């Protein structure tokens, strides 16, 4: 293994998690409502922010499968990652220039930064099989998430100080501290991305690589069409994907709705922010520990364990009444959130043909984005018809139970054998160009 490249890969999670924690989870929602959309009423501002997130995820869903295919063909996943990361950094920096009433600009920057963040992660995830042998992927994948927790948590703590105590940083107001927080995220993201920019692995390019962007697009579209047909040869991968649609939707809904749910039952903003910090710092050691367990006992077993804990979180969340309960649940989320994501990523990489991970992770990304619509919808709809968000949070049990049920049917060893056989068959069939010619017939 290339140790420098692996360390650089892990450090990228440290880098871009600052965007996930400070921008997406903590600071931007408040900034959007109180500054960017200050000329709108509160309900309208919340709706516009939700629509913006949907548009951003839709753009990523449409772009990443094509770009993932091109990354596989060119062997230059690192170059694509660099482009998307810089897009995200610049858009995040742009938040610092938003003035009162600039909600349209804020929404546009959020869409662009979402494309940079989520699009870059497609290529980042797809690098794992290029860097790490099968027997080490669980541990290395867990380290990535663990370092992301600690990096994102450290900068979030600093950012909250900038906002709550702006005078300590030479700022005149909370708004000035918020603008400085956006600047710090963009600089953090860029600075700690430099190692992966320098050490990203490269695979040999296809000899049939097109010479124009139009040719890239045409070949990419044809290969995507082939992906839908080709995936039927990997039934264990399909089962894993279906399980992922369910449990990932449940996890994402908890992440997105936790603050709103806490607010609706009377928990203060300060407690919500501190609980978010608690999740980050508990997540670091627990992701490493459970990642080691996954390497020893198997990623599938540890993933099922983490999803079972989520079921307990949902049930306890239904009965939650005070801030102390919220801290407890935040701690439990910190225990399992990182390892549930890292083991899922590791399982996917083991079940995919090694030469097509960019293409398949792109497919996982697009279907995951579309499936993520249902969790928040169920939460909102159940809460609306029952008149209580408690029933909304309880409804998420379905997603975790269904995910576990499908995951139990996945035969990991057989899936790995299928993936290896698929790579060998493609080698025998010749170049990508030959394969695509068969698809066109």
C-alpha cells in the first residue's frame, strides 16, 4: 500500500467534514433564515432552503454517474476530485459576502457548494479500492470517517466561538463572526485537501479514451446504459443497494430533522449545538473502535449492530422530554453514525468490480439521493396527520427494520467472488471500447 496516498485519502475526510458540520448542520440554516432570507417570512425561508437542498442533490444525482464513469475510463479520479473540491471551496467562501435579503444568491451558492461537496465525495469513495486491499478496507474506511468527525468537530467548536464571542477574534458582531466562520471553512477545506491533490492514485487510462468532451459525454452515456444491464450480474450488490436505500434514508432523515425535532419539543439552541459537538467527538474514537471490530468480525455484522442501535435511538427519541435526553441520544448517534457509513462504503467497494468503482459509486450516489426523498416526507407526513413530531420520529423505525431485513440476505463472500469474476471477464473481453460496441449492438 502507498502509505502517503492512504494518509492523504484519510485527511480529505478531515478537510471536507468542516463543510458538513459548520455549513450544512450548524451555521448556514440560521444564517439563511436571519440574514439571507430576512426579507421573507420564516415559513417561506424554511421552504426555500429545503427546495435549495433538493435542487443541489438533484444536480449531484444527475452529474456524478456520468463523471464517475469518465473518471474510471481516464484513471484520473484525483483530478476530478480536485475540480469538485475547489468548486465547493469557492462557493463556501462566497457565503461570507451575502448580505441581507440575498436569499437567491445564497441558494445558488448552496447548490454549487453541494455539487462540489457531494460530487467530490463520489470520486473520493471510489478511490478506496485503488488504495487499499480488501482485508484492510473496513479499518481504513473507518479511519476516514473518524478523522472527519474530529476535524469537523474542532473547526465547529472554533466557529461557534467566533459567532458567540466575536470580540475574541477582533470581530464587531455575531454576523461578522459568522462571515469569518464561512471563510475559515473554505480555507480549512482547501488546506487539508492538498495532500490528496498531490498523492491521489492513478489507474491506466483506457486506450479508447475519446479526444473531445463531446466524445466523453457520448461514451459516458452509453456506459451508463450498460451499467443498468451489467449490474444484474451482481445480485449481492443489488441487495446491498436496496438495503442501503432504506437504512441510509433513515440515517439522513435523523441528521436533517434532529435539530428541528429538538426545537419542536422545547430544547434550546445552545443545547442543540453542544449536542452536535458531542456527536463529533464521540464519533472519533467509536468509529475507530467499531471499524477495528468490523475488520475482525466482518463489516456486515457491525453494520447490522449499528442499525439496531439506530432503532433504539428512534424509540428513545419518541419518549424524549428534556435536554439531557437529547445529549444522550446525540452520544448514541456519535457511537454508530460513522461506522454505519464506513462499513457500508467498505461493503460496496468489496462487491463492485474494481475497475468500475467510480461508475458504481456514482450509481449508488444517484439512487441514494433519490431515495433520500422519502424519509423526510414520511417524517413530515406522519407528524402532520397525527399532530405530533414524536410519531414522525417513531415512523423512521420502518427504514431501519427494512434495511436490516434486506441486509441479512446479502452473501458478502459470494458477492466478492462475483465482482472478481466480473473483472476477469472484462479483461478477456478486451478494451472498454470493445465492450461499448457490444452495448450498441
